[in-house]
């Protein structure tokens, strides 16, 4: 067998003098690369495999889920858990509740953050930095601090068990204002001045110049605030009592107390229903998600 | 006549200059006053009283009594110990895994995004769903983990049902969900390092380990500080996954300060709003200190 060594980058045969020691180095490189991929596959499997297993489990019968040894693929695929959870636990309603809460919350955050960000980025007025710093400093305050006062306030307003209780207290974001201000300060002021000379109002400039130029920051903020809202648990737990007003995380957590022994078939099916919309969005916009979450990520 | 005209003109000029700003800022600041500043100040005030959560009218000013009683509240001290264990476990595992992962991903010429797609997925899914998944995995009799352990002849563990293992078990579940996030931050940091640095190290005959230790890690200081700070801040406030998986048990071994605020503030037979607010303000103090330290560190790093 004649040894023909290939250049890794071009695939072209290397000059024959380069065999021997070089071949050994290349072999080692390939080995390292193989091990790298192997380890990465394990990482990916631990992340994705566990989730896949959960999805597959949601199509198993209650007895197959707790069978020993455990099965990976469902032996007798069934939609029984889905039927049960939709019938007994109003998960359809929880799903709608989650959407009815998340969509307006995210839209209001996008609107308030962008218009306030615009004002802080492109206007001068007395006490600007003081006001901005005070707003920004609320980011350090843990939600546990405002939890009980907000509970009192929202209860007094008579909003317990309403959608606005889940929307209004989260519809402005100090972080969003900060992010959009940072971004908009990078927009060239000449563009705005051109609009002003033409006699355009500030609202027009916001609507037709600033917003279209801020799409990348807005989409990052949209992803971040949607995930936070979809995930929200503590606040709904405090302010929602009625079953029909539960959001998905809340409905999911209440499954724990539904029966005396753990019903993993329902836990997992409920979890799948909760994560499916997010995972679908994520699959389409992965790059944006990763960029968005890291760009905006104060929390995970 | 002239005076009103002048006033009107001044008003017009004022509106022209500040009208838009006011139209935006007044509602925004109103919102913050009602839903942020107000509640924060009220919580501070409440922490100095014995306010009842449902009936604040009988509140009496008690000074620092709440803060002082915390010092010999066993449950509070347990939550402090737990949160330290949680943050340490999470911090060590999270940084080792995410840094290792980022170093591997950086070496790849292609396929990086495919791996990231899978590894980042747990970051975006809901915490309650992750808690459900791990409740199942950790089940002593029915769970996958004990089954896998039995294959290698390790006796079954009780995980979140045991006071000794529970805090580590919930921390590991949290690491599973979050380390992909830190990995992305580290990967971005690694990709920012100019190749010349590695070239120079190789010319100087540095081994791989030396390069990692002397070149890569020092240049990763900013992402490292960022990830550490996020882990501490996030850990101090942690509520959801632990609350769903263990509710703070068994025997308070996973009790977190946030869970305690919830239990003292709104738990049946408690409703001790003032006391709960005192705990929340101590959490705030910790986060404040960490943030100030971070700003200091970042400043000294940039100098």
C-alpha cells in the first residue's frame, strides 16, 4: 500500500517528503478531532436526549412509563396521556391563557422600551441621567422584594384572577429601556435631523425611522421577554387562584398535587405541551435565540 | 394681553421642546412608581414593621426587630446555608462544563452550530418543565438515573428525597438547564481572542496546557466574571425549580430565601409580611454587594 498523504485543507497530495513524521502528527490530529466530536456528541445527547426521552414518554401508557427496564421508543404509542390531561386538567385553557398573557406583555414591553429608549438616547432634558440611573437600578432588586407589596396592590385593585394582573405589572422593562437606549445611541443623529428638517413629528420619526432601524435589538428583546414570560411561575402562583386562569407553568406545577402518587405520564405530557411552542420557535430562529439571549441575558 | 400672549408663546415653546419627552416619560415613570419604586419602598417600610400580609392596617413599627430575629431563625439560617451550597455546586459544575464545552466547540471548523442547537435547547425551555423532567429522572424507584446506576452495580440513591443529597440534586438539575448559556458566553469570548496570541505561544514552545493557563484563561477574565456574577445573582434569587421539585424539603434541606419569603409572606398560618420583607431585603443587599464588586472588577480589568 502506497501512502499518499492529503493536505487537510485542500485535499491535494502533499509532497512525498512530508510523509513519516507528518503523517503521525496528522493521525494524532484526526484522533483528537474524533475525540472532540465524541465528547460533543455526549454533551448534545445529555441535553437533547433527556428532552427527547420526555417527548417519547408522553406517547407511552402510564404503565409503560414506569416499566422496568425503561423503554426508549414507545412500544404501543398512544395519545392517552394527552387525552387525559386535556380532559381532566384544562391544559388547552392553560395554553390559551399563557398566550393571552405573553403576547400583550411582549408587545407592550417592545413598545415602552423602544419609545423610552428613543427619548433617553436622542433627547436632552433636565435630570436625564438621574432618572435613567434610578430606572436601571431597579434591575438589582430581586423579585422577592416587590412580591408581597405587589400582591397587596394588585389584590386591592381587584385584579386577582385576571389577565391584567399578569400583564400590567410586567409590561414595562427597565432592562428593555436600557438595551434599546444603548442600541439607539448608535443610530446616526443625522438621519433623525433630516426628518426634523422636513417637519416630521417626533412620533413620525420614531415610527418610520427609529423603529425600522432597531429591528435587531427589538427581536432580541422580544425573544428574551417572551421566554421570561412563558417561564413565569412565582407571580402567577401568588395572584392566580382559579383553575381556569392558570398559565402553563402554574397548571403544570399543580399536577403534582393532583394525585397521591406521582403521575409521571401527566407530568411529562404537561411539560411537553409547555415547551413545544418554545422549542418550535427556537428551531426556526436558533441563531437569533442564541444571539438574543446572550445579548440580553441578565437571567436564564 | 401682551402678557398672556407671552405666556402662551412660552408654553408653546416648552411644549414644542419637551412635549414629546413628557408624553413618553410621564406614563413610564408613573408605571415605575406604581409597580416598582412604590413596592420597593413599601417593602422596605414593611420590613421595619410587623405588617400582616392580608390586613396591613394593624401594622406596628418595630425598628430592626425583624432583622434581629432572623439571626436566630433556624429556617432562615438553613436557607442561607442551602443557598451557599447551591451557588457553589452550581458555580463549579457550570463553569467547568461550559468552559470545557466552549473550548471543544472553538476547535471545530464546522458543525459548531449543530452542536449548539442541541446544547442550548435546555436554556430556552420552561423551568417548571425541567423540574418535572428531573422529578422523573430522580425518582428513587422508577427513575432513569437509578436504573442506569443499577447497570453499573451502584445501589439506588434517594436524590431529592434525602436531606444529604437534595441540594446537590437540584443544583445539578439547574446546571443541566443553564450551562449551555455560559458556554455561549465563553465561546464568544474565545472567538474574540486573536489567533496571533496562540501563534506566539506556539513559537515560544508552550504546551497546550500552558497555552490554556497562560493565554486563554487570562483573556477570558471578562466572560468569567460575567458568568460568575450571573450564577451568584441567579442562585441567590432562585425559586422556581427548587419550589416545584422539593418545596424546600426534605426537612428544609433545599429551602431557599425566595421560598422562605413566599412561605412566611403568604403561607397559611404565617402571613408575616414584615418579616418576609426583611428577608427579601437581605437578598437585595447581597445582590447589591455582588453588583458593586462586579463593576469594580470590570473597571480594574479595563484599566
